C-alpha cells in the first residue's frame, strides 16, 4: 500500500508563511490542513484542501515544549472535521533542510489527540505532518484503534512539480 | 556515454525524474500519438495509455507509429502506442487501457500529469474536473480546420496547461455552456473532421515541452498557467491574451473543497485492502499447479522404472 | 431555488440521499433508488444534477445503462463526483421546478 499526500504549492507556501510567524510565547506555531481523499486499488491519495492556523490565544504557556495547543484548538479542529467531513492533519515545522522527523513529544501528543478525530469523522483518516524548509514527513491513522502508517510519498503540485518518496 | 547525454541540460537528476514519472494520455490519435513518440524518446518511464479505438485507413495520414499492416490486423491504438514506447525504452511501465477513460480512472489517479487529446468539449470538461479533484496538472491539446468559404481553410488549435488552483478551461473560455449545448444537440458526434499531421506535431511538441518543464528543473520559474493559440496558416504559436489577464486569477469553477472523492470512506478502504491481502495470501499459499507434461512424463518414468 | 430546502424534500422521500458539490453546483446522490424502468422495478444509485451539465439544463445520471428502456436513447458515459455514470439524451426537463418534480421528469425517460 502506498499513501501519497498531495498539496498545491500555493497552499504549502501559505502554510509555511503562517508557521514562520512569531508567537508571543510559543516557540513554534501549529496549524491544521483539511484534505479530501481518494483511493486507487490499495493505494491512498490524500489531497490537501485548505489550511487553518491555530489562533494565538489557543496556545498554552508551556516553556518545556516548542508549542502546546490548548483544548479550544483541538475542539475547533474536531468541529471542522465533523462539519465538513474532512481528513484533518496537524502540521508544524522544525525548520532546517532535509527530511524532518517527529520529536518524542510530537509522537506522544499525536497518539493522544489524533484518534479522537475518528470519533467525530470516522469515514476519514487523520494524521500529522512535520515540515522542514524543503521537505515533509507525515503519519496517518487509517483506524482510530490502530497505530499510524507512514506517508510514503509527497507531491507539491505546481510548476515544476516537486515529487518525493519517503520509502 | 548515456543515450540521454544530449539532454543533460534538463538537470542533474532529470533522467531519474523523467523515468520515475507516469504520464496519463487520454486519446491516442493524431495529437496523442505524437506525444507518445516524443515522451518515449525523452525517457518518460510510466504511461497510462487510454483509447478505445483501433487504427483505420483515415487515421494513417497522421497516426504516428501506425503502419499499413495495422489496418489489416485492426491493431488497437493503445497497442501501437505501447509498441512505440517499447521500441525506445528497455523497461517502461505501461498500462494500456483499450476503453474509454471513464473506465480507467483508478489508473489515471496515479499519474503525475494527464494529457487530454480528446475530441469533445464534454470529455475535456469531465477529464479536467477529474484531474482537478486529484490535484493532477491537466494539459489539453486540440486542433481544428475551419472552412472559410471559397475553398479557403484556417488551421487552428490550442494548448492549455490547467494547473490545480489556477485558471481552467472554463476560465479560458474554451468550455462554455453554449459549446456544450451545441455538442449535445449533435449527440456528441465529432464527424469526420479534417486533420493533418504537421499541425498535430506542432501542438504535441509544445505539450511535451510543457511536460518537461513540469518534471525537470531546466527552466527557471516555468509558468503554472499556459494558454497558447496555434495559427496553422501563419505558422505561429502565441500566448492567448487571457494568459496574461488571468495569470493571478484563482479559478472559481473548481473550489478547493471539491478536492478528493466525496464518496470515499476509509472504513470501506480498509476492508478492501484487507480483502486484497487475504486474496494475495490465499493465492501464494496454494500448491503450485502441475503441468500436464510433467504428469505425463512422471507416468512414463514410472512405467520405465526410471 | 433554495438548495437546502430542495434537498430536504428529496431526503424526506429518500432518507439515504446525500448532497454534494461539483463545480460549485449542488448534486444529489440517491443510493439504491427504486424506480420503474419499462415493465420492471429496478434499484440503483442515481445522481441528480439540477443545474447545467454536458449541454443539458439539468441531468439525471444512472449507475447502470438502461439502453432501449422506455423512451431513453443515446446513452453516454460520464464521470461525475469521481465515479462513472450513464445518462440518456433526455431534454424534457426544465430547471425551474422542484428537485422532486425534476427527478420525476427525468425518470420518465426510462418509464
């Protein structure tokens, strides 16, 4: 099975611009990307639609981590998944060059909140992305009760196309 | 020395990028067959080739790769295209679909680029919409010969790059309700429209140039919206005025909320994947079939005490 | 026409109906809809497109082709909402009517 995440260059640039904005006390910013889905035999396509930033006031003051979002941020994202029936991907950036990776804190937090999305929108997978300045890595849950799969390929849709595989 | 050395200016890893790409080609007639040939030469590695027809006598004035022998054997256009590519590449990944593209959508979804060399506005619109839903750049190619009266003719055509988020065929004015209605009144019959090989060649070569710009880094800041008009009488290919007017326009005809298959359900997908895995394991654990000749030989060997 | 109200009326008739969008236009999916086709009752998914599509002012798409049934003719293949559908050439359906009436008018093609 391959899992390919596609996003237009325009949208990815919008995401990067937002995540680069400084925050009063959080060291990192976080947002959510909604996606449509499609399948081709046993292969899954995740097709990014729109981005929503986490509001400044929805971050928690926690100097021990880069960014901690509060329950309001999660609630709004859950509401989004419910009202539009979309797949939702948490996204943040670690900067730098090359393939990024999730930190242990990222992994711990993902495992806590991503499965909740299945109670709201069980017809969609949900997941998390981490960006570097020139690459992306992603986890996707196809089932709220199981562990994540790794997104195996990314396409930044624009001229020229930017296509890369993580497998 | 490498057979792609003369195109190394396309970029250090261009050979890899072209080889790894999969191109969807819908329509393998006069325009599409040129694109197949050039893509094969260029080194594009993957193809989904879609056309329900076979070669006919009136195709032979323009079907690149088709021969007179194909007429006798009613060779399918997809077979002609596949033959062309296999003559130019050692291990291409070819999925031929001798059917309409409506029956090839699962295969087309996995393409990096889809090219539509189709005859009708209705097919163009639906194919473009399918491509947009799957965030696949769509390139449209079309040629027409218009009779002007007094035995004078105008050869015209267009190439349009329809990139997700950017202006579409409706934004360009190519697809309109009036054109669709006129076409519907004729029940979509294209009829025997005049077609010639050289005009198809100009347009197809332009398409392949765009494909190369999308897949390799040779051209700095390639345009993400292209609308070129072909005037076959003057021998010109020029940007349509809308290319500049619409350059920064966001397309209203394909809202981002319509990206994806609205009927997708991950629970059904999981069941389908589980079923496929189960079928694969059943197949691989079944005892291998014994050939008839092995059985006969085993019997003979026993009889002879071997 | 208020799309939500029109859809609500269709959903009252067929509870599993769902509302989608294609090109910014509302499209109604009616899974497993039972209707009269010639001398039989059949059940299949239908897709009602109450605005212009493929040169018709409104269109009804069928999951399966019903060639030669009723007055329907010139069936063509379509891809709408990423799925394959069939539609006959049937022009007797104006846009200025309720969606329920529109559905009935389209189904007369195969009655």
